[in-house]
């Protein structure tokens, strides 16, 4: 049974992964204290990282950079080479984990075709690279308000360029986190892995050819929704829909993702976040009513992401996500992973698991005849009906298999089961057009529409 095979895969450690991550940790510790202040131990960490990629095309360049940085030559070129070595090592970990998962699922994956590189405004990106290099020289422990503010002027120009929005948002986010943590020297614990991930990715995206060109391949057909993953932060919300595309030309079905997002304030929470996504009414209708979507000439990027245009979609017939998963998920072609997206934290593969029990205890696990998968209930969004109690009473689950902090976790997107002897089916997107739970709807009516109030106040201020 597929679910049992999946649980067995989760139980088996993958040789070499722990060792590779230890090398990354060593580099991140050196970055925390600054590449200009390397002791013997941290210099050795750079040498070890270079040794791990010695047999790759990057080997000579990373080895040379490690030796020069250890000797005190912390140039932008050498720092970039080390960031590339770190990125390649995490990419190898990603590939090993994804390869084992595909084998356990019997999932076929598309091959990557490199698109032409995008033209870039180099003076803007070079300013960002200089700032990122300065961060590496100083180290996280040395970051203060003056260093963070040094990138502000460059960021304003970068954010004004639509083509450079991806690195702009990434670097702006890193700067915001650093600014909120200043002075970093006083922090008890530095999020070294997270900041190093953001830093290295920013360096890669700002290189010549770091940003892919092209608007994607236009595709048409029927979109069958599997589930929606809601990413919510204090200032932003994104609904990422996982689905199966049936091409209009009769080709092989494909696993795809599509996302809609909006900015927000931290007072907008719960079901109110769906109102921020009102610019995609067709998509929200399909999520709430479990219907298919007919799309025409929707751009599909090489990594499997549909660039959503609500005016190119119409709501189709009812389509139960569990029926879709049982009949088509196993044979759908999975997308290739773009080179710069190859990182273990990116893994989020849709799966269907059934035939499990949920024993009491914490953390919650799905048990398949003694083999278990840990359930990530911390990712259950507040804007949907899924709760830990509903998940605990489930018998079937559509979820995303993730790899986080050295282990596999299953994030539920939808479940079927029994709660208090009653059959229950719940999906994250059920409340996309408003809460269907009478208690939640009553509470919303009592508290008022926060989104409408804030929009009215904003409009009043603009009219003054």
C-alpha cells in the first residue's frame, strides 16, 4: 500500500544528508561572526565546505575562495563563490530527498530546461551585492542600524523595477528582519540558518543570469484542485493552490501550483484574510464550492507555477479533491525544480494518505501498522475549518509532505473522517467565500468586517 511505503521512507534516514547539513552549519557559524574574523576552527569550516563540492564544476573556484578568505582576502568574488558552494550543497540534499520521495510515490518528474537569462539593471543589483558582501564581512553579530540602513536607497530603486521584484522583496525582507533585531549582538540566539539562506539566495539572484526570462508557456485545459496552502504573515497573505492540470490537447496530466497574494496588517486575521484576495473571485469560488476550473492561455512557468489571471478562468463542474487525488495524483507528471529553488525547505509535495490510525499523544502522528508520519498541525491556518480535533478524527488526508529540521512532516490540506460519530470532510479553502460554521459566522457578524473598516478609513484619509 502506497501510504505504508511512504511511512517506511520517512522512517529511513538518508545517508550523507546529516553530514552535508553539518557542513552548512559550520559555514553559517562562520557567517554569524563575520568572514573578516575567522579563527582556525571557522576557517576550517570553509575548507570543509569547499571539500564537499571539490568533485563538482564549482570545486576549483570554491576551494580557491575558501583559501583566500581564510587568508584575509574577503572580496565580493570570493564571498559569492562560497555562497554558491553552500547553495550547491543544499541543492544536493534537496535532490537526494526528492529522489527518494519520488521513488516511494512512483512519481514521474519532468526534466528542467534552462530558459534564457533575463536582462538586468546591473547598477542596482551591484549595489545589493555590495551590501550583501558587507554583511558577510561584518557577520550577523556585528549588524547595527547603520549597516542595515545602508541598503535603503538601493532598495527604493530596486522595488520600482517590476522585473527585479523577486530579489527586491527578498532583500527587503532580510533587511526588515535585521532592522527589527538590531543590535544583533544583544540577541541570545541568532537565526543563523534562516538568515544565511536568505543571504545566499539573494546573492545568487543578483548575479548575471540569476533571474530567468520569459513569461511562461501558455496552457489551456481543466484545473482540478487538490488543496490550498495558506501562507500568512503579519504583513502579507498568500493562498497557494495545488492542482492537477488536464491539458486541452489531451497530453499527460501535470501537477501544478498557482498563487494569489495580498498585503495586510496584523489586525486582519482568521477568515477576514480571504477578503484581501477578492481580486480572484473565480479561484475563490472554485475553492469554496469544490469545483473545477477551465483555464485558457494561462502562463505556466518551468517550475510548475501557473501565473494566475482570474479573467482567463471560468468555474466548471463539481470536482471532489479526494476523487481527483485517488484517480489522478499517482499518474500526474510532477514539475521540474529550478536550480535556485533546490533547497530542502522548499519541499512540499502533495500526497494522499489513507488507512491510518491516530494514536493519542503529542506530537500527532498518523500510524500505518507501526510506521508513523508526524503531522504538522502548527501549519493549520486560522482561516479554514481544519482543526487538530478534525485531523485527529480523520481517516483520509490530502497533504503536503515537507522536510523540516531534519525530518519529514505531513501538513494537512484536506481530511475525511469521523468526529463525534459524524462523517466530516474539511478543506482549507472551504471558507474562501465566508465561514460556513455558524459559530464563526456569528462571531464575524458581531465583530464587524475589519477589512471594510480599514478600507473605508484609508479612503477617508486619501480624500483629505
